C-alpha cells in the first residue's frame, strides 16, 4: 500500500493537482487584485516548472514507441 503512495503515477497526479491549483491562484490573483510583478513572475515560473516535471514523468511512464 505504501508503495502506491510513492509511485510515479501518484506523483504525476499530485503534480497535476498542484499545477491546477497554482493556475487557478494566478488567474484569481490577476483578476481580483493584481500582485506585484516579481511575485507573478515567480508564480508563473513555478507553474512552468511543474508543467516540465509533469511532462518528464509522462515520458517516463509512457515512452515513445519506435515506428
């Protein structure tokens, strides 16, 4: 059971949730109360890092098949 909590599939799910939460937070913040430019850049950089990590895990779990 514990091995499922640390599996790459579980990590991918967690990253997607975190990315979605961060995306919603950025959208809300920019609509309601524009944050300072530096904070918005940091949040967007973190979101981009999460997206890159998600893509890396997806490639690891489902590698391209040779033609």
